[in-house]
C-alpha cells in the first residue's frame, strides 16, 4: 500500500524546489554514524561492551575496522577512553559512552523497532521493556505536550536562530 502523506513544510520550505537542504543534520549524523559497523559498535556499547576486543568480536569486524570506528566515534565525542590495567598486563583503554553517545539511544531503538516490524520473519528477537516493571518500551514522535505527532501533522520550519547564526558567520568572514 502506498502512502502519499508528508510532513507539512512551512514558509519558504513549502516550495521544495526553491531551497537546498544545506547543513542538514541528518546528513551530518549519517556522515558520522552511517556505517553498519558504527551503528553496531553503538549497539554493543548500549549492551555494556566497553573493551576493544569485545567490540571487534561482537560486531564481527576486523581489529583495524574496529579501531578506525572507535577512533572516529571517540574523536566526535560519542565515547571517551578510560585507562584500565589487568594485573600483569599493560595499560589498555575501555570506551565509555558520553552524554552525546547516550543521546543516540532513541535513534538506534527506533531502527530496531522498525526492523522488528518490517524485516524480521517472525517475532522480534529481543523485547524492549522498562527494567523495573517489565512494561513494553516504544520509540514514538511526541510533542512537548505529550501528544503523538503523525507524519502529516509534523510541521517543518526554518529555525530563525540558525538563519541568524549563518548570517553572522557570513558577515564575519
């Protein structure tokens, strides 16, 4: 079934052919976390993995690929490296999610929820629940009033603070 509903593009955004999505936050996020290995490294961090060997083996990537992704995610501020030392061994580092990294949780859970609904041949492999109560957890789009917002009721408008910041940067250049 095809659905033609879309977000409500407001003001100068209403004519899609008259503007370009320069500075798109989605594009910037995908540049950082848009690879399978980056997303799965984040998944593992949410599941409690902290050490390099755990990331590489649980994600199923080479040490070189794990090192490159962990370096990129750490440089971007999603992880911090903390030293640890097991007795009789050299100092190593574990990778701990920062606030920035933890803030990606809803995005990854939304991907999981979508995959469970549309890509799994049967029941979801894992259930998301509130640990204390066992109540199911879902990712939803809601306004600050708590009301669920459907796609066709989602307004998209220019952020005037962003426009002012762009003008200020251009004037200073």
